[in-house]
């Protein structure tokens, strides 16, 4: 009996060992299943993220293609491109499995609370900034225009211009190659146009804070190259310390006039120009415009319209009578139209429609010295009506790319202050009226019609400023923000479209760091609020 009891105890002992072994095996299987599930979830998350990233890239590529084609579309001339949520926000792309939405945004610089943390749905016209390359190589008063920038000094302005201009002779307070060579700098002035503003970090006295300012949460500024760190870094900007990048660009311009329904008034072929104008505006209008091209308007400020050296009235009339300006082309036959010899080369370019309203021109017609009066009056409401009429019929752009003019509708105060003979009172009136007009562009007339309709400037004042101002440039920048409506990061790409080329080209692409969920929420909230 006792022996039988010992065997039963051993059996019970062996059966008790199986329970913990089974428990351990169950735990191991559970951990394996958990790890496998965790890996599946990680792979799923990675797959979704990769899918969204691929969809976002395709979405941004589609948006870039749309933007590059935009300047040649019928919407371009009549659309508000500054702040237009209907056109630039909440645009659906992608597939049913990978839906994507994109918006095109640009930074807004405001003072006070929230400075630098806002954005608008629209494009940034590069003509709102100073073209630093044109300023250094073409402008005669580059220093004066740069001096209106925050914290700018004479030495810094001269050094910036010396870095780009074509010669090795330093300006009064500038620095050329000899200075940088004597310091042992590895980078010397290129004496050529810079391709990126970050290249100016090599200029004597220029710091990253001066050029790019201080960062904020929703900043849309690009990363820039720091030559000291040899790496790409996120550069800050805000209104209080926004940096010169807010005011400078490496390229801005207006596209050359192209064949369209509108007559190119600066065409060098005067006989053909006369006939086209006659169809659009009648004989009196055609005669006056061609006369302006031949002789220029009377009582124009010196240097404002000439593309050739000024001559005295007597000398100019003698040239017209003798046909000295150009020899007739025998193949063209008789090119005397309305008493004017159209074989002569045009001496003047028409800078704006204001050159044609309320002006006079002195010209030899049929051997007699005559003064023609514009058929479009500048008194009363005549100027507004004339501007609307002429804007539909005429294209005042030159026959080649024009650089250096500022967009009066979007340029900041600091740059408009550099315009000649513009008083502080007039400047304040321009800015106050412009803010009220923002977003009201209808396409019925030029974008600067408000300067006349709101009584901001007189015809004479606008005519004097016309060589320095434009309604809209042809080079623009926007930040494409692509995101899934429900989740994920906001993928951003900053693109610059050069509309001076035909067809327009993407001159620059820059992928920015992705935005987080709060940025996506801000985009969606702005869309909902718009």
C-alpha cells in the first residue's frame, strides 16, 4: 500500500510540470503574435505613408504643370492671383484609394500679433521685389533703392552691388575681388548674376539674419545654404526681422509682347502697326499712336520715355524732314501714311496706356510741323473709360523681356519709397487705397485702374512713374501644399515659374520640410473660412 502511494505521488508531480510549460508556450505564442501584429501595423503605416508620399509627389507635379501653363491661359489676365481661395485652394487630385488635396499658398507679412504666421491662397509676384541682378548691372541708382531696406547701410549696399556688377572696380564704400582675396576667402565675387540669394551670404558684412530674418511656425521660407556650416538649414523670417529676402529676388521681369487679339504698340513695323491700330481704334487713334512712336509725347520729364538720346525739337524736326532717322526700304514701296513717313525707325517706346491719354505729340505731317492731340481725354471720367477701352485693344509691353519695374499692386512700402518724386503723403494714399482694392480685380481694365478711379494719382503723376511701375510681372512663386484630407503630413514644394519664356518654364523647385497636422488643420480651416 505504501509503495502504491509513492507511485501516485510521482505521477501527480509529473503532471504538475506540464502546466507551467504550457503557460510559457502560450505566453511565447502571444508575444510572437503581438510582435507580428505590431510589425504588420508598422508595415501598414509605412505603406500608407509611402502611398501618400508618392501621391503627394504626383499631386505636386500636377500642380506645378498647372501653374506653368497658367500664364498662357485666358484666366491669367483676368484673375486675382494675390489672394484667391476659389482658384488656389482645396483642389482635389489623386485616386479613390489615395485621395489628395493641394493648395497654393504664399506668405503674408503683417505687423503686430501673429506676425509672419499667416498665409494666403495665391502667388507671389517676383516683380514685387527688387531684382538684385538687374539693380547691380543696369540701374544707375542701385544704392539709393537698397537703402530703404531694413538695417541696410551704404557699405552693405555698395558691397552687394560690387559682388554682382561686371567690373573689378569697387564702389565708394564697396568691396571687390582684391578685398576678398586678401582675406583668403575661398569664394570670390562672380561679377555675374547670382542664381540664389544665399550666395550673398559671402558678401562682406552680410549675415544670415540680415538676409533671411527670424523663423516662425508657419514660415514658408526656403532652407538656405550656410557657407560656414556647409549644410542646408531652415532659415527664419518674420515681419519684425524678416530679412532682405522679403524684398530681393534674383530674377523678375515682364514677358515680351506676343501675338494675340491685342495690338502690340511697340512693334518696330510701323506700316503694319498703323493698319492694325486703324482696325481697332479708327484712323485718328492709329495716327496719334504712330506719331507718338515716331516723335514722343510733349512735356514728358527728361529720361522718362526715351530709348535714344534726347535731341532738340528743331534737330528732331530736321531729321524728320530729311528722312535722316532711317532710309526707306525700296521693297516696301511708298510708306507715307496719313502724311507721316513710316519708313523711319521709331524713336520712342510707349511705356503705359497713360502715355496715350490727355497728351500731345509734335510731328511733321506732309512737310508741316503739327501738334496732334490725343483722342482720349484725361478729364472727368474720360481717363477711366479710355483706360478700359485701350486695355482691351493694346499691348504696351516691349518686344523683349523687360526687367526692373515694380508691381504697384503688391510691392511693399520699403520698395515703393524708392520711387522718384513720390511724397510720403502720396505713398500712404497708395498703400491705404491698395489694401481696400485687394481682391477686387475684375478684369475690366488694367489692374492699376484704381490709381485713377480712386483719385490716388493724377494722370501726370502716373505718367511720370510709369517707367518704374507695372501692373503685373511674369515671374511668380508659390508654395504647393499637398496633403491627404484625413491624415498624414503636408508635403510642400516651392516653385518659381518664369513666364518670360515661351512657353513658361519652371525655373526653380525646392522641396520644403513637411508640415504637421496643425499646419494641415490651418489649411483646412482657412479653406472652410474662405
